[in-house]
């Protein structure tokens, strides 16, 4: 399918920044766990923190397919920087869809100016990960403010975001229908961000908890209206799952690229294991290309405004599971050299592992796929 001018521009801009900023810094970020502030600001100035955001608010207005092309290009060089870019795009789309013009101007235009490197999404809690509707954070109305109490976990870009999209219950009796969304600025009294988690992969991405203790936030921080926070979260996750699909594929394509270079080295031309190696390599290329097609299909559905809950779940399940297998298989081919001599294959395996977990685990995706497929079957019966 021929790409549009906007899609080509987004892909090209991502590729340029990936080569100039992300790739050279990725090994250092993995070692030092430093947050890639300047790389993300460069992405913001290029419009890549708002790929599907209207030009009026500083975005590229290029669509979801352009977004997954950009994510894949970036993830082939640094998955840690890419995850911050993805979450920022996800929150930006929520602000554009549900926010007012004042919120759009304040938070979206600032990304293009490079005022801050990221936005953050805060739904999960220590006791409510996959079951998001059971969250315990409470926001109680108090005149012109809300008083927010609760703890949020596994927050990407914690400590670096310009604003945090926080889900909290404004009416616990209504369960998911009582959840509201708030745009919470850092630095407010009663808002504490913990030290970053120590992680196996994506070590350049800061992951923290957020602690709210009688934190007073202005009523103007409400995104949309009370009671639609769960709707905002779920609509964000559908698009987020497509993004994670592209990220996982990008990491796996990088593993294939590096392994291809290793296989093509002159000193291995006559190695008797070449046949076995190439058979495994070819099989995994085919599997990854098929997974990428599922990601492309889901992205195009979202661009058309069509339902994609089932397709987003299929894409995430297929892409992340396949990418994990591909990265592991490339290490099997290369062997011990994968862990030294400047190769990054072992880092790819560490980085790609979490894609099977965040934005809904593989087990949750299977539940979603089964539910949606059964509903479709019942409608046809």
C-alpha cells in the first residue's frame, strides 16, 4: 500500500532522530538508566509526540498508521525512549478527544515547543492491575477542588512528565462508571513520586509510583466529565495496544537486522551450521512479518474510526509473543557472542519481554479476543 505524504514524513522524521539521537545513546541509557530527556524533546519538536494530534495543537495530524510506522522506526534503535513517546502520544490523544481548548493548548502545544519531554498515564494500582475497574484511588469534590488520595503504580516517565493523566473514583458505588480522569500537574502539595523501579529491560524509561495524600487539585483538572474516566482509559488502551505491537515488532526487527549482519560476516561463510541458522532465521522473519501485518490492520481500522477492540488485542498478542520468540531465537543462533562484542541482542530480549505485560497482559488479550469473538458469533446466530 502506497504511503501518504504525511505517513512518509512521520516515518522519515522518526528514522532520522532514531539514527542521530536514539541509537547512539541506547547502550548508555541501558547501562546508566538515565532518562532520555533531550531525545524526547527532539521528538516533540518534530511533532512525533503528537503524531495523530491536530496541527492546530502542534501535532502532525498524520494518523494512526503513520504513528505505528514511527514507533517501529524508533523501537528498532531504542525501545526505552520509544515507550515514553508512545505513552505521551496516548495521553495526548485522550486530551484532544476529551479535553477542552484550554487543556489542549496548555498540554499539547507545549510538547511541540519542547517545554517538557513526556506525558504520563496513571491507571494501575498495587492491587488493581489487570482489573482496572477495582482501583482504590478516590477523588472527593470539595468546592472548586478535588481532594485526591491513592497510589498509582508502574507509571512510565514518572518524575519527568509535564502532566499525569490520573484515574480515580469520584463515586465508588458505581465501580467503573464512577471513575473519572484528571490532569494532575507535578509539584502539587500532597503529590509524591517515588524513586524509579529497578527493571530488567527498558532501563532508560523511568517507571515509578505516584502517591497522593490529600492532594488538592483544581476542578478544572477534570478531563471531560465525571464518570467517564474508565471510558477514556479503555479507549486509550485500544490505541495503546496497537502502539505496543509496533514497539515489539521494532525491537524484533532490530534483532533480525543484527543477526543478519552476523550471519553475513566473511568468517562464517563456510560454517557448516549456516543451513540450520538460515532455516531458523527465515522462519522467524516470516512469523514477524505476519505479526506486523496484524499491527498494520489494527492501525488502519483506527484511522477509519472503526471498532478495533478485538483487532487491537489480536495485534498485541500476536506481535508481542512473536517478538519475544524472535529475540530469543536470534540469541540461539548467535550464541555466546550475543552477550558481548558490542552486540545488543541480549538487550533486545530484556527490552521486549515487558511488551507481553503492559497495556494488558497476553492472558488479558486472550480474554478480550474470546469475549469479542463470542459476541460476534452470537450476533450471527
